[in-house]
C-alpha cells in the first residue's frame, strides 16, 4: 500500500506497518511483503518468504528492526486505479463548539462500516478551523454520490482535483509530502484521554 514516511524510508515504512491513502482498499504496506533478505543479529544473511523461513518473514512484518537489517524486499503491487480525485474542504469556524460538532460529523462518517473503501481521508485541526482532505479512487460521479460535502458542512471552501493518471496522483501527493522531508515538526497537543468506539462517536 502506498504511503510515506520520509524519516524511516520505505524499509521502515513497510516493516513497521505502513499506512497510506490506499490502506482501506489494500491493507498496510507490511501486508504486501512477499520476501525479504535480512541480516540477522548473529550476522547470517537469510532469505525469508511464506515457503522459506516463514517465521522470520512473520517477524519482519511489524518488528523487522528487532530481528535484523532488511537489505532487500520483494513487494506485491496492484494495478493503478483508472481515476483518482484529490479533495480538500477548508472550514473556518467561529466557535470551538462548531469545531467539535464538525469533528464529530467527520468521525461518524469515517466510522460508518458501509463507507466506500475507495475513500481515504484525514483531518488537520487548527485554531477555529480545520482542513478535511484526502483521495477518492474512483470517478467524480461516484465521489459526488457519497454526499461528502452535505454530510460535513455546506460552508466549506471546497477544492476537488480530478487526476486521470497515476503518476499525476503521486506527484500531487509529493507536493504535500515534500514539506516533511526534513523530518517532523514538533508541536504540543494537550487533550484529555479519549477512547473511540462506535458507541462513543
């Protein structure tokens, strides 16, 4: 599954989970590891797959750094989607209570078990506003049928970009991810402990 984590690169991304925009459709990146070459702690170079050293492959999928250094990976790929849309909803909200209700609407939307798996979404919250953005791996008609805008807020500044090729989609993602290449920017976030379950959304 395509994802990004510049701080640890592909090796770290794929061997400790690896979530990205297509994870709801295809699973985590570690689900796509078919075979690895790994230098174990005792210095031996070992190949691991479902048919050879399967226990090592199992360990690599989630905890590779605890067992050795992966020097080569064989990954399963998927055909590129024929149509992709990138969307962004910018909401300027006057009160914190409005933010909470909009956040709750978003949570309810993404917790819906019937939500189309072709939809990827994320939210960035800032002082008296938020940006809900993501990717839809389908046609504009399918996306509009989700009524995403109506379910969140009619007062959002909306941007929807239709991309008809996979490389264009990846380039669009790269614009956003390029800002993270030097590493994460630390920031304080204060909150009470929250537990999210379907009955508490």
